[in-house]
C-alpha cells in the first residue's frame, strides 16, 4: 500500500524520551491533522521523520511505501519524496529563492536530467502567483528579513515546486493573519492529490476550517491518544485539551 507508516516509533533528545511508541499511517491521497498541547512532541515527530540529526531514535520504524527510511540521510529521504515545512523556517543568507528552489527541484530529477531554465521559471512564477508571492522575492535571500507570513508562504512554494509524495507541515498556520492563512490553505488544497499524503500539525483548529482533513489525531506526551474524523478538531476547540489529557490513559482508537 502507498502510505507513510509510523510503527512503534520512540525518539529522544538529550536522553529525554519525547516520542513514545507512536503509531500512525498516512495513506497517499489522505490528509491527516495532528493536534495537541504545546510540548507534546508534534515538532519532534516531524523532525524525526525528516531525519533531523539531533534526535535519537530508540525503536520502531518509519516506512515509506514499505521501505524503512530511518536509516537514510535527510537528503535521501527528501529525494524519495518526503517534504517537511518547518515551524520555524531558517534563513539562508546569500542564497536566492530562485536558486534555492532550482537546486531543490534539480536534486530530485533522475540522474543526467537537466532542469530547463525557461520551464523552471514558468512553473516558479505560476506557483508564486498562486501563493501571492511578489516576483521580486525570487532574487531575495531565502527567508532573510521575511515576515512570518512570507516565510510560511515560501515553505508552501517550496512544497509546490518539489511535488513531494508525503508532506509534513508543522504549524504552517502560526503567525499568519486570516488573509495569509487563506492563501496558504488554498496553496495546500491545490496540492492535495490521490498520489500525495499530507500530515498537518497544528495547535489550533482554525487552519482546519480551510484545509479539511480526512483524519484528526490528538497527541499528548509523545503518543496519539485519540483519532477521529474532522469533527474531533471541533470538539477539541470547544472542550480544550484538558478533556483529552484526563482521558489520555484510555486506549487510542487506531
Ligand atoms: P510540540 O511541537 O508538540 O510543541 P516539541 O516536539 O517541540 O513539541 O517538544 C516536545 C518536548 O521536547 C518538549 O518538552 C521540548 O522541551 C522538548 N524538546 C524539543 N526539542 C528539544 C531540543 N532541541 N532540546 C531539548 N529538548 C527539546
Ligand atoms: Mg511544535
């Protein structure tokens, strides 16, 4: 089956266990949302999937279409189709958006295949227009001096350009005003595809008004403690996370 399957995953940082035997499967074509209180390990999960070197994997597997990717370097995972949009995107001084994205797209092409410049720019401008990113941004250094909203739009632009198989978006809604949120959500919705699985990490329900997920999961203390449909997000919005914490001891619905 075409899916990103997380099996009994445990991970720690500096010896502190953060992810505890977590299970989650995101099939191609599905959009899953992970919600949960701050500090529950949502960003850690995303970074472990992407291959961040600071995290120690203590057990379990992350299978992409059946292949365990945990042994692969971050760039190999990316080339295989894993994409992650960071909660706090980094600045890359001296590297323009145009060159950065071009390198990212080129790196994903089969060996010996050259990205054609006019074709590349046509696609870049099309996606930039869709995300309402001014053309002048192509010659600006990645994220340097960008507002929160501009950074998030550039993360989505990157996703649009590399066309990943599985995309993980970590709090792409944070720091966005309502207009920017709608633009980002439209961009993400345009990238929904039967061939692509998406994992949206969000603390608030607001984003899910615009990107309606197929499944919602609640993460508390490094585990998925509840899973449901899109209505679960509304229930959380109404009741808060304390209600879930009180019931966290109950077995999660797989
Ligand atoms: P969330 O994204 O759900 O808010 P995080 O994954 O960022 O949660 O953090 C989970 C826990 O891991 C927190 O207790 C946090 O303090 C800890 N943690 C995350 N990153 C680091 C780090 N680089 N060094 C030490 N502790 C960390
Ligand atoms: Mg986080």
